[in-house]
């Protein structure tokens, strides 16, 4: 009996973000012919770099968690990630700053991975043992939710609850137990506050969900599993900044024979009727220059909604993509890149400077659709880990404040000057960064409008689609598309969602699904009657 070999497919990857690069590496490692098309002149998507006047800034993601995902991609090619990337662990993982009030003397809380140490930190911070004990119970729940996600959610194309039920065969009591553990119908915020009463500690725990750019009051409780994912594998800093991650993936892809074409903007995905009655298959792409490139399959690292609305415009599939459920963009943000002539010793590598009223803050961002008047800010001060990011004794400060996704009435050219002052006031008052304005010697900014045009994401949403909905909010469009044969989605607006490790995982899933389908289709062709 002859063995049916898996054929090499001619694959186009649209977009060279982290998901596109990861997908290209996996596909090439498995023997497929891969061409990656990127509209910008650089690879890595949001993981770009800004270098000016001796300062170097990561422009997009700055926090690396779940390094096991990266290791799995490199392992596809039998490579050790350590040969391509040097990463160092960060401890503490975060420093949290809170505004001082009349009821509490403590305003700084460090997040550490070790649960016993973290419980001690919380007890000392609040002056009560109840919140530390509550944090311990919360982390037990988070660990279980992480385990459920590993079994039913990660490393496979999932587009809804039905897909999770198909994993492992028949529905069983064990599966039912795991589904119940998802705490469906509850929000992240409700689970957090069920275990801790101190509003500041709860606010810190809410911010595990900021990796997905969604409100903890509207996000499903399963996302509490992010806390264990982070504390279990730690937070890491790649020497060279997070820009070093796409550079390592690009090097691996080049070694594996991937063809890169930067400055090539894909305008349309071409399709044709497939052999199956009423079905559609991809045939290639058309670029902005009018060039048609044929292929067997496509991985789109373009935003999932924009892939259908723009690249598949005019097709029946484009018209029906939004109908099953609303695809709401996640939040956007303002990023300030501040080259300082000094450092602030109270800052760690990663810092959160919190608002006084998180409910009000999230109400402005997600319901009112307006910048919060008292925002929380994420502050990255990388010189503590890599002094070469700035001149000696200086700092390359990265400040991110979440904002609503882009609305028609938003004019960020007009909004930014006053909101910049709001952000700087917040850093001075809550984080004690006095004299900040005088310390700035270089400055640049990124607004939701910039993000929308620069990265071709939906309405400037940094994190793709919002994870809102207490039952199904964690589900994103599946990587393997059933409506169009040969089309696969990867990136923050596809399963399993946003955040550097999830985006990389989505690239692996898209590649793995394509590779499996190429084998199955060849087997079907071999056994079908002639």
C-alpha cells in the first residue's frame, strides 16, 4: 500500500506582523512554499522600533509573556530560541502606583510571581489578611481556568463554544466539569471582587485583562486565567527590546526559504467556485500595483474584519461575515514616546499608574466612547534592564493610555495636546514624577488615527476585537475559515485573541490548520473515484 505524501502548497501570507511571521516560519518548516507580502517597509507589524537622538523605543508591545509559545515555533524547525534571542526575566513583574487618599498610607504595590510573597505584599499593603487570602483563592481559580483553556481553547482553530465541545470526542462528565469551571455568565471584575475587597488590589488584578484591551466589567470570567499564565511563566525582556522578537522570526524564516516582499500592499483576495457545490476557494491576491499573484492558500494577518470588508469586498462571504454576531473593536490608545534627560528611581521596567475610579474610567472608554478624564497609564522604563536604550543616565519612557476605538467625531490632531497634559499630570501626581515636563528632550506620539492607518486595524483598535460578553466574549473568528476554502486568519482579531503570545499562537494555529488540510485534501483526492 502506497503512502500518500503531503503536498507542498504555494502559500501567501498577507501581513508581516508577529502572527504572519510565526505562521510563515511554521509553514516553511513543514515544507510549504511561502511568500509573505507586507505593505510597510518593515516586518513585525506593531512590534516596530523608533530610534531618535540616542533614544530607542519599542513602538508597540513591550511585555513578553508565555515564552513557551515562541519556543514552540522555533522547535518546528528544530531550532533553539536561545540561538536567536536573549531574554531575561523581570522581577517584580509590575509596580503599581495609586493616588494617595486619606484612608491609606500605602500607594505602591509590586506584583511578584511567587504566590506566598504576593500574599505577604498584599497583606502589608492593605493592613488586612483577608485580601491576601482572597488573592490566593483567586490564583487557584486562575490556574484551573488556564488548564481548561489549554485543553479546549489553545493550539486549535476555535470560533465558538461548539468548537470546544468537539475536542476529544464525545461530551463527558469531565468535559461538563471543565465547562462549569469557565464560570460563564460572570465577568472578570465580579470574580476578582468576590475574592478581594480592597479596591486598589482589585484594580491591579483587573489589569491582567488589559492584554486583550477590554473592560473587566464586560469580559468573561475565563480571562481570569491570564493571571496564572503570566505568573507561571513570568515576564521577560528580550535584549534589544521586543523588536528583537520579529527580527529573530525573520531570521528563522529567511533560513527556511520564505520569500519576503515589503512595500507590497494587497488590495484584494481573489476567489473562485470550489469543487463542492456552493463553496468558494481562494485563488490568489491582487496588489496595489495591479499584480496578480496566484496561490493555493492564504494566511491573512490583516485584521479579520478588514480582511472580509476590504480584501473580500463584493463577495457573498464578506456580506455575511458580520451577521452571526457583532464584531466590536477593542480599545485603542495614545502612546507617548518620551526621551528624558534623567531617570526616575521609583520606576521599575513595567509600571501601572492607576485611575481613582476604574468604573468611571472604563465607562468613558467603552460606553461613552470618550477619553477618560482620569486615566490609568502603563509606563515602560526599559533603561533599568538595558541602559543602551538611552544616553547615559537618561530614560526612553513609553507611556500608553487606553482610549476608545476611533469614532467618526474624533479628531485626535485636536484632542491630543490637551490629553497629553492630562497624562503628564497623572504621572506627576500618582507616580511622583515631578519635573517630568522639564526632563523631556525628545517626544513623539501615536494616536488612534495613526494606529488605524499605520497598521490597518479596525478603527485603530490596538487589540483587535473586544472580548466583551460574559458568555461568549472570549471567542474570536476562527483561524480556519469554513466559508472560504484555503483562507486562514491570524492575528489579534482572530482566535485566540490579542497579546503577543496569543497572536503568535494564532499564527501557529493558522499554519497548522493549513498544513493538516493540505494532507487531508490530498488523501481525499487519492481515494476518490477517477
